[in-house]
C-alpha cells in the first residue's frame, strides 16, 4: 500500500480488501464470504470494492466471546 493510499484510508475511513486483510487476521476467502452473506456492507465504485473500517470493527465486536470466570 502506498503512502498516499494509507493517508486517504485513515482520513476517510475507507479501504480496499488489502487494507482490511492487513488489519484483520482472516483470510481473503473469509472476508469475501462475510461480504456475500451480508455481514459486512461494501460500497462498489466501478470495479473497486471499498470497505468502511468502522463496519469491520462492528462486525468483529459481534464475534467477541467473553471469558468465563
């Protein structure tokens, strides 16, 4: 990812699939499955798929399991 793309991602809160995969420890296949299932909303601009980082964080927080004890 270039410096320009990193700055833009931080500024606007949007990223492409590569940016998500750098921050979230899941495979590309898992991310695409979540997208197909509607768990993660996306925005398509032409052929580019964009993910809002806040949507990714919300989805991951739903998967969090609290420890017993």
